[in-house]
C-alpha cells in the first residue's frame, strides 16, 4: 500500500521533491523502466515519479483515418478522443501500477495551463485503476526546499478551466490541421494522382503554416538584399595621455576618396576641438523578467537562440537555480520575499552587490502584466561559475544564470547615472 503518490512533470523534479520531503533516506526503484523515488514522511510511505510532459494526445477514432472514404469536412462534427502516446506507454504503465494502491495522489505538475492538462491526464490514468484515490494539486514556481515544503503543506484542487483550455486548443489544432491537410492533399490527387510521391501529403497546421510563411518571406528578403560596400575612417588621438578613438563624420562609397582623406588625416599634426558636449542622464532599471524578454535578450546579447535559452532556463529551474521560466508576469508578487532572495545570492558570485542592496531600501521595478500563475523569472540561490560548469558541462548554462541574476539585481537597483559625451574635432579640414 502506498500512502501518497507524487506525480511530477520531469524526473529531476520528482527526485528533488523526494529529497526535500523525505524524513530519512530515499531509495530509487525502476517501475517499467521509469525511476520511482521511495521515501518516508510522517511515518507514511511516499513515492515520487516524474513523467515526460504530456502522456496523452488528441486523435480521431481509427475508422475516420480512411482519407479517401471520409469527406474532410465531416471531421468538424466529430469529437476527438484522448489516446496514449506510444513513446509514453511505460510512463502510463508505471503510473497505473503505483496508482492502483495509492490512497492520496499529489499532482505536482508545472503550475500553468499545460501542467494542469497533464495533471488531468495523470488523474485519468490513476482513476481508471483506483477510483477511490484522492487527488490534490500542488503548485510551486521554484524547485527549492522551502518552496516544495510550503507547496505540499498547502495543496489545492485541480483547475478544470485551465485544463479545458489546453484540450480545446489541442482539439482545434488537430481538427483544423487534419481537415485542411486532407483537403489540400486530396485536391491535388484529384487532378494528378502522381503529383505527390506515395505516402506523401501537403501538411497544413494552424500555427506552422503562418509561421512558415513568415520564414519564407524573410528568406526572400535576404536573398533579394543587395549589399553596398562603404568605407569608414577611424582615428586614434592622444588626449592628455589617454587614447581616444574617433570616427569620421559620414561614410565613403568610393575607396580612393576614403584613402585620400585618410592620408590627409594621418599627415596632420594638430587636432582642434570644435564641440565638446557632456550631458548627465539617468537610466531606469528594467522591468522584472518574463519569458519573451529572456529569449530576446539571450539572443541579442548572449548569442543563444531563443529555444536553446528557454531549454537551458528550464533545466536551471529543475535543478533549483532559478524560478519557473515560462511566465508572462512582470510584477513581483507581495508573497515573494525579495530580501530572502538577496540573502541567497550573497553566497554566490554576485554576493558583493547583493550585500550592498541589502543595505538599502528595496524598491523593485514593476511591469504591467500578470498571468496569475507564476512570478517573474528570478534566481532561487547563489552560485559560482565553476559550480555550474562542473555540473552542466556547458558555459551557456552559466551565461543564462548570470543574466537572470544580473537582471534581477537590476530590478532592485536605483536608476543608473550615465554621462553622454559628444566630441567633434577638426583635423586637416575634416570633422571627426
């Protein structure tokens, strides 16, 4: 008999939950090839298991898969069904085996609409073999000891509205994709049976097709782009012992003209300052970090593609370094103890600045969006570059973590004071 079964979205999260809740050691056993973590809590037997995302899919009944016998438009009137994904059959078997004797099932999937849908999928599997099981939902945004313990001390109920939103979207994607894919393919075959290789079809997707169009249009623009060669002149001057690099005012399309000006400038022995303007400005700190901004800045400043950046962020989340990275929120909730986060960072590479902020009033910046599910992305513990490099074997993990920490610290910092300088000099009759 299992007193409590915990179902997480990934193996690493299931392992962390067992580690933080266990009152004693944790033992790992394989169930249909899937890791299950056994431990004792309050004198009761607990088991934690991680899935691999969705274990079910939306599909039409088998009898509707006869393309040439079923009019595509008929699919609009058919209610699709949930089917088990072939690649996840062992997860379903393990879940059924453990759930058959579980009194309580804690659904600790990600705290968003996708996680809610996966929680319902897991509930369907367990309820099929154990109708008497009691289900509770556990919500957390960071895989840390305190967040996990607090979440299990205050479980809630499943949210059917969030799950239905996901299942509705899956049904629409399937129906629209299937109807238009079949219609396009059959239309082509009607005019020429040999137009498509055997087994091929013209695929349409409500998301993939518009995105493909955007990609194609951008590719056409790049192919039609005609680059123009131009030349820029830079000079380095010595100003009271300091070297300054200045650029010529304007560009040259003719190389000989540029070389002529360059030779004149190189031969000059005097530089006269015409204009020297100095203006002090204040730059406001950024808003708290959401998913889109994480991807945008990782691509722009770190040369890490958006998908890779999000994949890395999710791994950092699962290992307790940052909060959940899929969020649309740019407002720190009042329940988030910002000083406690700063205290955690004092033990890492950013400790000196975190300590400095702790000595000042904490006034975080604030955006204007709140998805109601997760806080903005923030670091959950301090770390040093060597630690992450040893663990993940990839410097990109440190780059993303370092960026998240610096962005978080910036949101708690006062405006930056900068000096804008504009200096125009003249030499050999040319303005630089």
